[in-house]
C-alpha cells in the first residue's frame, strides 16, 4: 500500500494574517540588523549620514511593527487560531501556543521600550525629519533613557534568538515532519483559510 509522503492539507491562517506575519518577519530582521549596525557605528563615534539614517528608519519601522502587532492581536482575538493538525502532540501544541504568546509580548514590549527610550533621551526625529509623538508620562531623563535602551536591546536580542528557533522549527515541519504546519502560514497557499471564531 502507498504511504502518503505528506499530510493532508491543514486549515491555514487567513490571507491578511499571513501577510502581516511575513511583513513583521521582514521588518524584525531589518530592525535587528539596523539596530546592531547603528549602535556599533554610534559606539565607534561615527555619527555621519548613514548612522543617522539607520536610526531614523529603525525608529519609523519599529513603530510600524508596534502598529502591525496591535492589528494582529485584534485579528487573533476576533478570529481565533486555525486548529493544529492532530499529528501534533498536545504538549507540542501547548508549547507552540505558549511561544506565540511570548512573541506577541516581545513584539509589543520591544518597540514600546524603544519609544520610551527615545522619549526620555529625547531623540524623537525619524525619516524625513518627522518627529514621533513623545510617549505620555515618560520624563526627559538621560539615565532613564540608558536603562530603557539596555532593556530594549536585551529583549530585542531575545526576540531575534526565539525567531531563529521558530524559523528552524518551521523548516523542520516543512522538510522533516511534512505535516502541513508550515503551509498554514505560507503566503502562496491556495484555498481553505479557516479562522475559528
Ligand atoms: C520590534 C521592534 C524593534 C526591534 C526588534 C529593535 C531592535 C533593536 C536592536 C537589536 C538594537 C541594538 C541593541 C544593542 O546594540 O544593544 C536596537 C537599538 C535601538 N532601538 Fe530598537 N528595535 C525595535 C523597535 C524600536 C523602536 C519602536 C524605537 C523607537 C521609536 C527604537 C529605538 C532604538 C534606539 C534609539 C536604539 C539605540 C539604543 C542605544 O543607542 O543604546 N527601536 N533596537
């Protein structure tokens, strides 16, 4: 008897949700790269146009990630999450859900800490000379800004490490487990999107 090489198709995330997921992934990769690059340049005393442009775009894209995450949380609360395939053990399902919650927490906390830091510093200017609004209730205080930036950087690196593990697990589902979990989030997936409600 032929053994199927792949699991049957699974319910996938709605198209808009998948688009938000991949937009966030690209933005976070860009933010981690720009964040490490600009602080290295600043730390080396290089305050030229490139460094300033990196800072300006880092702040602008970071705020976009905050807004996209708020939208994702709203969609998730409204639609629920498509069911995981039965082939995934209850423990693996619980782990996946817990990791998703950690991601959402970091995707809110990291940009909020960055915004609080630039408010305290203050350094609110972004792309095209447009200023961000100051975060309410955050005083101008350079020692506070340094602490906020320290926590911002540490949590951003934790986010990057978890995202790398998450990508490795996604590739495991695609190439080794072949259980349809990867396809749930892949943009090219045709057909059944199935939010629970
Ligand atoms: C998901 C969103 C974000 C990620 C992943 C991220 C990531 C990073 C990383 C990796 C660094 C370098 C940390 C280090 O070298 O120690 C950094 C620094 C920085 N980030 Fe973000 N960031 C995000 C959002 C934001 C936002 C929204 C703002 C401000 C509006 C911001 C402002 C800054 C500033 C000013 C620094 C430099 C801090 C310093 O000079 O010590 N970031 N960020």
